[in-house]
């Protein structure tokens, strides 16, 4: 009876000072408000950095396009002059006509490849910079959410119900056991939430960083593969009608074949990382659902811990 009276007094004191689950939840809501504000501020800073590199990329590509169109115009002008001069000499189409067409075509191909390689360089810089911004954002996001978790931990542990008597007395009294179980189940549920979030971030953030890097390589490999495939097919079609004296088709096929292999390797690597992240998140969610918070009156109410 003394134990019940002591506990009743402690519970009354707890109620007077608002040391209840409702008060804890209100505090957590306040922390969530701070978290949202901090994350919104972080997102704005990230958007500003991304905007800067996007503007740089657009300017560089615009300049590249202008230079390419100018050089292509010069090739076409030269082609027209040569063709007109030849038409004055030879009215009937001949191998000389084919030679001029082929030369002009291969010049345009070389120019296009030059443009592509420069575009690839610009895109590489952009994607790499974007990836670094994303990785830095993840680290800061992780730190902010970890600070949020520490506040929740401190809040819960400051209200930890350490006033219960020894486990033997709890086991002997059904009323005491009911009160004890309510508190223990609540703290177990909060610990499960904490574990889920902590493991989720700690396991997936390094994987997400790898995904950012893999996506950069994948996008660049895809562009290169598409460019050399189109170039090879165009050159192959032209070779049906004209002969290239320098025989550049095998070299172009080699570039196409190499880019194709690189593309499929990069794609497989990227997809594998994405799949791994989904599996980790799914498994943690499944474990959280399976982990039912059940009372164990033989064990004390554990304090909230954060995985280091």
C-alpha cells in the first residue's frame, strides 16, 4: 500500500508539473517546428548554389552552340562553293561530286564530335558540382536531424519515470504493473522510432552519396553512347553511297562499341545502388512494423539512446 501511495504522489507531482506524454509530445512538436525551419533554410541555400551552376552551364552551352553554328555555316559555304565550281566543269554527277559530299560530311562530323566533347566537359563539370552540392546538403541535413534526435532524447530522458519501486514489488502488485507497463511501452515505442530514423540516415546517406556519383557517370555515359551511335549509323549509311579514302568507319565503330559498353556498365552500377537503398529502407520499415512494443515487468524502463 505504501508503494501505491508513493507512486500516486509521484504521479500527481508529475501531472502538476506537466510531466506527461502530452507535454512530451508538445515539446516534440516544437522541436519539429525548429527542424522544419532549419531544413527550409538549408534547402534555400542549396537552391541558390544550384542556380549559380545552372546559369554557368547555360551560358557555356549557349556560347558553344554559337561557335558550332558559325563553324558549320563556314563548312556549308565552302561545300557550296566547291560544288558550284565542279558543276561548271562537270554537268554529270561523278566520283568527284561524291568526294566533295564525303569531305563536307566528315568535316561536319569532326566538328560535331569536337562540339560534343566540349559539351561533355561542361556537363561533367556541372554534374560533378551538382553532385558535390547534393552530398554537402545530405551531410548538413543529417546533422540537423541528428540534433533534432538529441533534443527528443534529452526531453524524454529528463522525464524518465525512475520513481517506480523494485521490480519484485511491481510483479507482486497488478495496479503497479499496469502503471509501469504504460510507461515502459511508451518509451519502447519512442526508442523504436529513434532507432529507425538513426539507422535509416546512417545507412543510406553514404549510399546516397555513391548514388549521386554513379548518376553523374551514368548520364555522361548515356550521352556519349547516344552520340557515337548516331554518328556511326550516319557514317555507315554514307559509306553505302560514297567511299571514305581515310576509312574512318572502323575507328568510329570502335568508339561506338566502347561507349556502349561503358553506358551499360554505368547503368547497371547506378541501378544496383538505387536498388540497395530501397532494400535498406524497406527492411528497416519492415523491422519497425515487426518490433511490437510489449511490456516486460521483469526489466526496468530503459532510457532513450542514440546509436553512435
